[in-house]
C-alpha cells in the first residue's frame, strides 16, 4: 500500500459543494476495494491550529491504495468530482517509513522498514489527535509557542492544519527538507518538548497518531486563496 494525499483549492462560493462531497464521497470510498484506509479532510491556515484557522477554500483526501490501482483511482469518480470545481490540485505520493498510534481505532499505514533505513530525501509528516472534549481550551492555549517555533524552523517547507471536524479532531500535515530537520524539531525544540510533556501530564488526547513518509512524488500546486 502507498499513501496518496490530495489537496484541492476551490472558490469560496463552492464551499457548499465541497461539504456535500465530504458526505457523499464516503460511500464511494467505502465501496472501493483497492483502498485500505481513507479520510476526507478539511484544512486550516496553520496560524494557530485552532477552529478559527479553518480554510473553507482548501480541502483534501488521504488514501492508502494498491500501487497498481492508483492510475484508475486518480481518474475515477471521487477525484474527478473534486476536479470538476477545483481551481487547483496538489497530489503527494508517499511511502510510510514510521507510524505510531491509531486513527479511528486503526493503524492505517504499513511501514516500509527497508526504505526507512535508506531514505535521504524529503519527509512528509502527518500528525493527528482526538482531543478529549474538556481539554480543548487547554490544548489551544499551549499551541501558539509551538507554531511560532515551527514557523521559524529552517527545515520545514510547508505546514497546514487538517481535521475531520472543526472541534476535537486536530492534525497537521508538513513537508520537511530532511528527516534530520524533522527530528531536530520534534525532539529538541523547547516549545514542542514542553507541549509533549503537558500532553502526557494532562492526558489531552484520547487517540493520537504520528507518521513520517518518504515523499516520493509531488504533482501540481495549490493556488493562493482569494
């Protein structure tokens, strides 16, 4: 299984159409036997990774899929449905090299152990957490120092917030120029380390996932929001 992530930029007036696809596409994706895992996602600007970041003009899809089925899926009804009203499309093709935790009670990514030993290229990092409802405010208060540090990190090329719902389900998708840069931020950045300690002490999450991927192909680009 490989992991494919699509991002689509749409006009703001098309937001109701995107919301309709978020609901209706689930049935089509569930019927697709070539998929191992999928999530339709909304995004945020990545300024605070809180609900006020929500970007109604950028939507996405994460799937794990048999490599032989990718070409057909890429021209199939779900992807073409989004393309029919999207202004631009970005597609990441990636292979998992590390994954810890669960997403919706699943371990969605099958790690390529051999690739993880030799990969020297760019890294796609995906985090996701289900925040305990009563802990949301504590979590949001702790986030700003981490975001400021992330923005100033030399190794990060891009970062956005992702989520399946406006509240309680938070995540990030970031691109790094190397595994070393990501490890430096994850384990040595003071602000990030402090949040990790608070996460364990306060038990903010009822479920969490952290995965790293070898970023093997990037196709397209996302236009700016207007």
